[in-house]
């Protein structure tokens, strides 16, 4: 199972925004509008994968790829 996220640059920092309802639910549980590295690690531990929704495409990304770019 995968959740859909969107990576956005905000003032020089890459943020992970939830797109699908499951991703939004995880953000809500975490009490945040974005998914932090720590939250992403917990989501991964639950067996979820990640799909990055760019403006015109959707690509599968791994936790390792996200950890390299999310602070």
C-alpha cells in the first residue's frame, strides 16, 4: 500500500505535503500539516510506500530517497 505525497521547496527547505486521504490522516495524527522525517519513518515501518505526485507525473520513491532530501 502506498500513500501519495508532494515534495515542495519552502524557503530552501524541502517539505513533504500529504496528498491522499491516508497521508493527510497521518499528518493529522502527527499534529502537523507536513510529514517530517520521523513521521515518514513510522509510516514506512507500518509497511506503506510513497508516491511523489509532481505537477504532471506520479513517481514511486523510497524512504531512503526521502531521507536524503527531507531535513
